[in-house]
């Protein structure tokens, strides 16, 4: 029987397990990436594992998230990452070189290879046919040490693209349509594979916009074939030798097929506060816009920026709008500077930001109270912009630029004939901001600033796991709720004790205090608990506060893995009705926890306050059971070498 593309790459990298959807497999990892806000923790963990030099084909550490140096903390963390990576064989992409996913795509990604990154948008690499997966820092640390990456064998959903996009409709609108069809939970446990005639007209940056935002579907990853379009892109990056052809077999089968007629799509937006809350721009109406932000790993390519500059050329940004633009990489910025496009943006009144994540992760440019902000980014979770009352809409660069000029929501089709940008035959290549690791590790001293504090490590599982329900949340709680990230908190990513003081505070400001007063306990969540980022701080901060287990209707993939890696038990309700029967403050007990975890997937949790028993499921593989018994992956890895 023929294989689809995802299955082919997995088969090529399979280390253990059977390729049956839902069963645990492990795969060899060729490349890893980290960024600074998850990287400090990943490298502290890498050091704790004790492997002297990375064993991957290429590992790169990027500095792109924490680039607002409002205090010494970020600069210290950058120094730590620069020295620790140099010592252990990892390439270091200096601040200013660009957003990790954009640079990885331009300079390092290779079709057919596996990439594990400590960032949920690592699937951007699927745009050139990589199997690129986001994971917690500890999983990436293990992969850097040569260990395989464990995951549940995903189902594969094919998205068949037919026809061609109409003028002014863009790749962002395609992924917004996929989000409309599948929702933020629709990709869980699946790889989204793109195919059909329609892909031929999509450039690599456009494909990467789509695979990038596949993260918002909750998917394991998204992937495009590697074809002539891929070859052209790699040739223009001076990397034609990295190209191989990759496609699914003619008789490949899929678990699900979705059809999209590209010609029928219109410019769209994800409305507040979820990436799947989709509406057509033509239906939204002329809402007044206060801020427009263009950039992020979703839409900051040369092609995107050129479209924006053409739209802005000779115009002035509306007086009531603040327009900020962050080109995705030094390559993009250099090319814009050389061909005059940057001057056109500046002349129109755009505020140019450095090539980094910036406002996407709340590092500056928090909107005004109740402001309407249009962003070309990938997430519009409540409060993520840094302003709780802001109304953030996710749109294409074309819609963003058009609206910045008009001051109201504007369908770019109203601007007249569409701008046409040709893919460059040759990008400007200068990797001088990527520092190679030291040849002689003994000469490198790892510099640790005072902001680096010991991170919590769990203890072996005990027989009695008990405590109070400390918080009960609704559905779709994001890691931005569990461990908020903004300009004030991001500098503390290597200081978990400090961060823990803010854990779940967007849901309940008293949570950290209550958790500490009770010596820890349980969290009760709704469906898709922990969606969004890969940040393991969303597991480490609860661990710091003594959280022993989370009982939810369902979990997002990376967060569940991070909980297991931290030795926190992720449980799902057997009967969703039990969610309603559990209250804040209830005393819960998992008796004979070791025996129960060892013996199967269904556990009995006692609600001592209500004198009831709740059936919960714990979907752990044999290896994950061992991890749970050891008190987390770090303890397990140290024990098992
Ligand atoms: C995000 O977009 O939420 C982040 C910030 O890039 C995170 C990583 C982090 O929290 O550091 C992600 O996507 O994994
Ligand atoms: Fe950076 Fe935003 Fe992309 Fe996350 S989603 S990597 S914060 S640009």
C-alpha cells in the first residue's frame, strides 16, 4: 500500500514503534532549533542531562523573542545561550538575524529531514517538505543529545487545494479557511498534508505561512511536498544541493480529506479572541482601526514585505493608526533596504521594528485600552498583546496594509489592481550573524547571570496523590493563560520561582497564593486545555506551586507532553458530565497512585468532599508510565542514560 508524505518521512526516521495512528513511536531528529525564551531552560536541561556535544546534523539557537533589554535579564540570558551553545556544538543566531522559523526556512531547513524545535511554530519548516515539530525544551534537549523524539503516530489529513487564488487573496486566507473548517482543536493528533493542483501556484513563503499557522489547529505538524517550487526557492538561497523531490505515493491513503477551491476564497480575518473565529473582511464592516502590526513568523517574508511596501508607496498611514512593521530576518531587511522598499515604508509613516517576534509575544507595542489591532500574526488570544481589553484581529499583510492607510477595516480588493511581486531569483546571502560553535569546548566558559535560578524537578511518584481543586477553568485555556508572556514576564524565563507567581493569574489572580497555602493540589480544565505555545513553563510553574495533576476534558498535544515531562499527571474525564460535578475546593485523592498508573489507562479519582468516585483516563505509553513514576523526563533520562 502506498504511503503519504508524512508517513514516508516518519518511516525514514523511525526508531521504535509501529506506524499505527495513536500508538507511540519514536523518530530520529536531524535538526533542532531553540529560541531564547524557551532556550535558556532547554540548555539548562541539556546541561543537566550531561551530554558534552550535540549529536544532531545541525542545531541552531536563535535569539528573537526577548529582545527588549529593559533590564539586565535578557542580555544575561543571551550571553548564557551564546556561551553554552558554543561549548556544546550548537550554532548561534545572534539577535538581529531574525525570527527563528523564517531564518531556519531560508538558511538551514532541508526537505525530508526532521526538525524538532522548542517553539510551537516549528512546523513552518513543512513549507519546504520537512517534518518539523514543536516540542517542550526538555524534549529538544534530549534530541540534541541524540535521543529520539517520542510522539503518538499521527493520523494524516489531506488538504486538497484546487484552482488558484484570486487577486488580493493570500496564503493567510487559505490557512484562515482551514481554521474555519477544522477549528483550533481539529488538528490534534494529525499531520495536515497539503496537495492538489493548487499547491503549484504557491511559493515557499506562502506554503510556510500555511504550515506555520497549522500550529493553531493543534496539529502535530503540517507539510507540503518538495517540488520544483521548493527547488527554485532553495536555488535562490544558494542551497540547491539540499533539494530532493518528495511526494506522496499515487495510491497513498489518508484518514481524512478536505477540499478547498482557492478561487472561491476571499480576504478573511480571525476575530477576537481565537484564531478559528473567522469572518470575511467584506462582512466585518468598516470598523475603526487603531493599530496595525505586520510581521511575525507567519507573515514576514520578503514577498510579504514587498507587497506591503508596494501598497504603502506614496501613501500616508491614517493619522489614527499606529503601523509597525518587523521584517522577518536580516536577509529580508537587507533586501528591502537595498531595493528602496524600506524607504517607501518609512516614507508612508511605518514604524520599523527589528527583525524579531516583537509585538507578537507582547514585547512592546501593547495596544491602547479597547484598541482594535490588526495583526498579520498567528495568535489573538485574549491579553496576549499585552492589553487585556484590546481587540486583536489576524489578517493577511495585504488587508493589514490597506487598513493602515484607510484607518478602517479595508478589503484589499477595494484598492484596485493587485500588486504583483516576483519571487527573487537570488536572495542576498550573508550568514555573518550565525556564529559557529567553538572547536575546542574547554576554552569556553559558560556565563550564568544572577537571573538564572534553579528550576523545579519533581520527585518520584508516591502512592498517595491528594490535594484540593485549586482552580476550575473553561474550554480552550491557552498557555498564555497558564503562564502569561509579555514584556514584563518574558525576561524571567530562566527564573521559574518568579514566574510561578503569575501562573494562571489571567483566570484567577489568587491562584498562586492559594496553591502555595494549600501545598499544591489539582487543576481542573475544560476541552483543549493548554493550547498554543510549546513553553514548558506552563508545566514548570504549576510544578513549582506543587500541582500534582490536571484533570481536563481534553489536552493540547505539546502541553500534555510537557506535563508528563514534569511528572504532573494529565487526566481526562471518562464522562464529561463529571466535569460539572467537581467544584473548586473539592478534596481529591488518587489512592494507590503507583499501582493505578502502572496497571492501566483508567484510574479512579476520589472526590472526598462529595464522597464520589470519578473515572479518569490517563493516556500514557509504557515509557511515559516510567517517566511518571520517576517524577519526570529529566529524572528518567538521568536514570536510563
Ligand atoms: C508563542 O508564539 O507563543 C511563542 C512565544 O513563540 C511560544 C514559545 C514561548 O513561549 O517561548 C511558542 O509558540 O511555542
Ligand atoms: Fe515569535 Fe510570534 Fe512566531 Fe511565537 S508566533 S515564534 S512569538 S513571531
